[in-house]
């Protein structure tokens, strides 16, 4: 019993020391005394706020918005806005609950303003650009986009940057300001139906009507080509060495993989042309030699 009493006494002493440590005055913020216990309470409250906000965002996106048939990217944008709204409101509630005198933050706000003016312009620009993207939605998660020399799918839009996943499975972090200040190509802004056009050339001796029929057959047999809108073949021009056509198709499955679809169609076109004896020409040039190549006239030898 004596040993147990001693342990309890030591634990009680340790607890009292911890309470004293947590009650130590660090500094004042206005009329509020800042202590370790207050800082611990703030940190814990903020972590709980972030955890609850994320859970509520996931519930909103997966269980509520999905029931209304909204696109995935649109639901994610609404969920992100809702998440930041909860964070801001919750943070002010936590500050008010602790009784911190916010008037004491004026100096900190002033210093922060100077810091933004000198060194945080890009961070602020990207943050505001992120808010614009979430509200205007020029891009959304799941879109196929091109910005600068970057091409890929948008997988995440955060406050400062956007993550783009390329076809090589490489994640590229793009500052949000790039989507506001630069020209952006969004292949799936309205929907994921995209038209691609592939050039095809045949020899002059071939029948254009037959070529058109074979190209339509190839497109119709490919599972990645949409039946509506229908595939079309345009007679482009009389080229130097070939009759040039353009196969125009629509696809949804290959919006982010156009080269794979192009390869499939070209393989099928080559096979179809070979089966029907359609010649695919190669560049040809006629060379006319007119001067400089005359045969020398033999001269007779004079007899001695």
C-alpha cells in the first residue's frame, strides 16, 4: 500500500506541475493572456475542425450531391467551397470561444500585409485564382486540359495549386494563376465528346468513293468511335503525290488518349486498304535533265 500511495503522490505532483506549466503566462494579446493551455486548446480545436470539415465535405459530395446527378468535377468544386467555408466560420467561432481579444491582432495583420506586399504576391495571387476557379469552374476535377506545354487530367484543385496527371502517370503541380492568366484548352468543358481528324492519302488512280466507304467502315468497326455523331470523310485536296482525305470521328473513351485511337485506326486502315488493293503512295518527284550531260563527239585521228 505504501508503494501505491507513493506512486499516486508522484502522479499528483506531476499533474500539478503540468497544470502550472500550462498556466504559465507567455505573452499578452490585447487583454488576453496567452498560455500553453490556450495554445494547446487552439491547436486541438483547429485539428478537430479540419477533421470534421473534411468528413462533412465527403458526405456532401458522395451522399447528397451525387443524388442530383451532378458531374463529379462540379460536385468536388462545391464540396471544396463548402470545406473552406466551414474552416473560416469554425475558426472564428474557436477564437471567440477562447475569448481572445482580436483587436490585438491589428499589428500582426499590418505586418502580414507588409509581408504580402513584398514576398507573398504569388501565394496570394494563386490563392485568389483558386477561389475564382472554384466559383467560375473554367476547369474542374476530371477535365482533360492543356495549359502551356502541359497536357493531362485534372485530379485535384486546392487553394494554391492544381494537380494535373499526364498520360505517363506523372503528377504536375500547376499554380492556379496559370489557369487565370494563360490560355487553357479544356477538352471536356461541356462534355467528354471530342472530335478528332486524321489525314489519309491514297494514290491518284484510286476511286474516292471507295476510299470514303472503306474509311467509314474502319471508323464504324472501332469500339472507341461514337456512332452519333456519325464518322465523316472529307476530300481535302489534290496533293503533290496523293489524293488527300481527312477522317473525322467523335469519341468519349479516348478523349485523354487520342494517340492510341489514332494508332488503332491507322492499323485498321492499312489492313483494309491492303485487302482492297488501295495504294498508299510515297512522295514522288520527276527529274528532268536538260543540259550538261551531252555525249562528247569522237574526233578522228589524222594519219601521219
